[in-house]
C-alpha cells in the first residue's frame, strides 16, 4: 500500500462538478492499493499518517501530528501510485490491485482512519478533480513495504 501524504490548509475533491469531500487544515492522503495488501498494510498506513509529526508546534518546529492538531483527512484512492514508468513512457499499472480487491481494502482504510479522526473521501474509480493548498509545502511518501 502506498500513500502520498500532503499537509494542507484545505483540500477538496469534486466529481461531475459537485464537491464530494473537503477538509480544512489537515492531511490530503492519496492511497494506492496493491494486490497483496491486507490488514497489516492498512494498520501501517493509518498509524503512520495519523502519527506523522508534520505540523508546527508553538516553537515553529514540525512536532505535532494531525491527531494533535484536531485536523482531518481527505482520503483519495489513486491506483496510479502503483504506476511503473521505468520502461518506456507509458506507465504500466499491473502492480495496482483490481477494483474487486481494492474497494474492500479502501473501505476498511476509511473505517480505520474514522476511528481516530474526521475523514472525507473521493469516490473510488471516479474521474476526480482535487484542489488543495499544500501547506509548506510538506509532502511525504509512504509505502507499507517500506520501499521508501
């Protein structure tokens, strides 16, 4: 499971011109699911995202997590995080889980995040337009296999 985590002042997602999810200060998390992912991958990503100390404390140091600040998460499914462009210019997405595998894991990930903080989402498989104000900018890459 892969995640691109961005600290945001605000973020929203639209489908067909309608806002389906939005958060104020918090995290925008793009989530890519691989075929072998499971409960342990969900636990890792949720724990890392909610524990990342990327928010400033009273001394201006990145020392607080989204849990500490009372922020929320906008969680967006993004199979392209498993795109492989090492060969040629057209990415291969064979490392991304098919919808029948990814949807239940995505829904479990949403539920796991919601046990800890407010979560908004996009719509799985939809053509989404995401708008954000990246705060910093701060962008962190996570992989449950610890590849980076």
